[in-house]
C-alpha cells in the first residue's frame, strides 16, 4: 500500500509541476496544454516507462547462451526470493552498473551493463543481481521508472521555458504567461523539483534493497565487494547516462561528475558497505556528499519514507 500511495502522490506532484511550467510558458492556454501532456505522460509512464528507459540505453534482451552466468544466477535467486523469473537485458556500455525496471514482479526486467559482466566475480555478480531483485520484491521498480520518465519530461519543459524566456518572455506578468522572471524561476525550480523528488524516493530504498539482497543470497560480502568495485570503476570509466534516470542504477552513474554530487541519488557507497559488513563507515577525503540533517532534502526523504 505504501508504494501505491507514493506512486499516486508522485504522479500528482509531477502533473502540478508540468502544469505550472505550461502556465509560465503560455498562460492559461499553456497550462491546459500541459495538463493534456501530463495526462498522456501519466498513462505512458505506467504502461511503457520501462520500455522507454531500456530503449534509452539501447538495452537488448539476452538469451541464456549470451549471458549464461547472469541468467542462471537470476533464475536461482528469483526462486529463492519467491519471484517470477524477470527478463535479463544487456546494456552495451563498459562502465559496470545495473538497474531493474517494470510495472510489477510479473513484468520485471533486470538490466546489466556489459562492463558489469566483465568485472564482477560470481559472488559479486550475485550480490548485484540480488540487489535488483530486492527492488522488484520491495516493489520499488514502478515508482523509480515513473520518476525517471516524468523527471525527464519536466526537464524538457524547463528547457522550453528557458528558450521562451530568451525569445518571448519579455511580455510582462499578464494573463498570457508568467513573464520573463516567472519563466526564469520555473526554468530553475522545475529540474530542481524533479531532482529532489528522485532523491526523496531513492536513497532509503537502496539500503532496503541491500538488506533484501543479503537475505536472498545469505552472503553480505558479495554485494559489499561489488559496491566497492562499482565505486572505483565509476571514476575510471564514466557511464553515458541521463540525470533523470540516475536513481534507477545500483550506484550513481554520474558519480564522477562533481556537480551531481550535490544532488546524489544514492547513499554514500562506504555507508552501504559498512551496513552490510556491520562496521562504521569511513568516508574518503574527496567525498563531498552533504551530511544528513534537517535540510529540505532530508525532510523530503523522511516524508516519503513515512508513507511506507
């Protein structure tokens, strides 16, 4: 029930933001057009968001012969977790990473990069795949995928607002639009709102998926070691990823980009590893992730968590 409430609330928030951007661009008429767009986005996000994300990363379904080890591990672990066997997709990128998507466990997909298959040993690969199955079991995949597609739409509309501000936003604050300053404000707020929503949804769910993975495999070290490898490789081999989908991956694919550290969609890897190993986290000196506290972002995370 908690994730159903989250999904409904997320779609409502995204719809309101899209309508506000539409109003800033084109006044009342723009808001009505944005409402129609938002309605279509809600429909397509529910039924087709997984296909959109897979297409975005040029992922192809793998046969048992093409990815035999990953296929066998997913088969065994899904039975252990009491889940239907999800489809396995391969993303043609050398940076190791993975995500799960789909409407529900019966229509789930686990997608892994070619780099993940080439760099992980069997225990580490099992840990990563169990983490993604954890997202499926905990029913995080629908809300995560919807957040990706809706956030992408908001960012696209925000870009339209910026161009409108440059070429047509000097008409003043009248009924036909928000004027130049309104457009500038929405061009800043819209992508920020999309990012904060992703953060609020994602970070606590990563800890839960890690814990679920440990229960499924009965082995915390495989995932802990895999996370350490993923953290190291993310700096060496940057992934070609979209910010709107960053929260879906097991580790932040944009971790190597300094600006994105201020909007990290994942808990620090060292804290996740420490939880798995039952030790105190020691952060590297170059970690610029802001500490938790009473910030607006932390309040947002707590709000989403309380909807469980």
